[in-house]
C-alpha cells in the first residue's frame, strides 16, 4: 500500500483527502480509489502508479494519454455532448501542470476523476454488452480519428506487427532454449501454413490503402465502463497502449476475446466454437459508431479477428518455446494450452469466414440498431 495521502498532494485536487483503497482487477498498474471531501461533499478519484517495468518510458505513455483525452474532451464539448466529462478520462494536472507526477521513490503517478454510476465487467454476459462495448470502442476511435499534431508514441514497439511476431517465433524455433520445439511440430506447421496472412494488414498500411489510426490495442470488455442503470457504454479506460495502429487491430481483438464459446486457455479443444450472434452484436455496435472506416477496412473486419487470434497464438507459442518468460502461467504447459486454443479458434473462424463476411456486408448497409 502506497502512501496515497502523500500522492494526493502531488496533484491539483482542490479537495481534502479522506481515504483510499486498492481498486479494480488490473495486473499491471497499481490502482487506488480515493475519497475526498470537497466543500462538504464526498467525491472520488482514481490514482494509478504506472508499472515502469512494463512501460519502459512512462512519460511517453502519459503524453499519449493526455493528448488523446484532452482532444476527445474538446470534441465532446464542441459537439455539445451533455455528458462530455463522463465520456472520456480526464487527467488531473500535477502542480507543475503536467498530467503526471513522480513520488519520492521515482514512481510515476496519474489521477483521473472517478466516473460515477458506471461499472466494468471482466466477462461479457450478453450480446447487449458486446454491442455496447464495441460501440464505445468505435466511438473512441471516432473521437480520436482527427487527432492533430505529431504521430503518437509507440508505447510498445511492434505490438501488432504480425510479421515481426512471426519472425520472433522462427527465432524461438531455431534457438529452442527450453528444448520444446520437437513437441510442437503440429503447431509450428499450423503457423507456417498461414504465414501469408501475417503481413496482410501491415502491407496495406505501408501502401496507404489502410490508414494508420489512433488505436486502443486492448479492447476487452473490462476496458469499457457501462452505465449501471441503462447498461450503455460510457467510457473507454486503460489507455496505456493507445498508439498508432490499424482500427482492424482493435476490432480483431474484440472478436478474439468476445466471440469464442470458451476462455482463451480452455484445454478441451472440442469445446471451442464461435458465437455468430455475438460476432453480429460486435459488428453492429462497432459500425454504429466507427463511421470513418474506408472500404478496405470494412472488407477486412471479419479477417481481422482471424489475424489477431493467429498473432496471439504465435505469441503464446513463442513464449512456450522460450521457457514461459513473458506471460504469467498457472500450470505446466499453460502457454501451450493457450496457443492450441487460439489456433483452434483460428480454424473455427476460417470455417465461418463466409458467414462472418456476410454479416459485415449486411450490417454495413443497414441503419444500425440496438441488439
């Protein structure tokens, strides 16, 4: 437990600190919910310590976050949105005006107002939640589509560079540090058979056919706050991986995490399938807000789910070959189970690609509606 009273003094709170407690289910940053007294009323703020072991340059992370959130707020205010301050995170400035402050131990902290009357969910419980999450991520991309100024920092270089991930796998196969390559020949063959898919999006970005956009890069449901009363998507959170990329990466990761019938580490591959109704909810929600997509992006929405799932499986397989040094594991062969799970879902997506593409075509021509 950090000294949150001391942390509170680093920021322009304009209120009196009362108490703080750990908050949320995140595994990377330290997050606290703090109560303050402001002229006799209790209000809440979120204080977060950025994990500088994961994010090697936390100042660049905060420069990205500050630019994106301030631009989103300015757009919402210009549009006269009645809940502008509730629809985006807002950085409380430190006393030197920066969107972050360092404590005595050298940790970087940031502070956001607590977005009241909302909650997050670790797992999707219904199609309405899938629709709302996808719509909220689409709205986030729309708000940031015209971000002015220089290119954002790459907070994790090559995060969705699938050819680079494939190259790293080949190195892991060649070096075989943990002596496991002989046991995963089927998985290696599965990847190599799909090597031509890996550069499809990166090549289109390089050619200018698909534009580089501001993307979130971690589009799980628990990174969207939903209104407690209406279940409407309110705000996207956890912006540390917000950086340049393709809108397809964000949509593809929504498919990877929301559309399977099992969790990503389910070892019984026979249980792995796709919920096409869930996929349709994602498409409808996303396209109801992401009105900026060009024809090339629309044509690859279904494929993006396959690519990001393949990429994730490649990362799990690489880590397994390297001796499980990156992803946390809870059992022997956990990364191998994850890898096989993702590859099984890739195969399911391939089997259903025609149906998925038809859903996209049909939805893109319709006036979006609630699910």
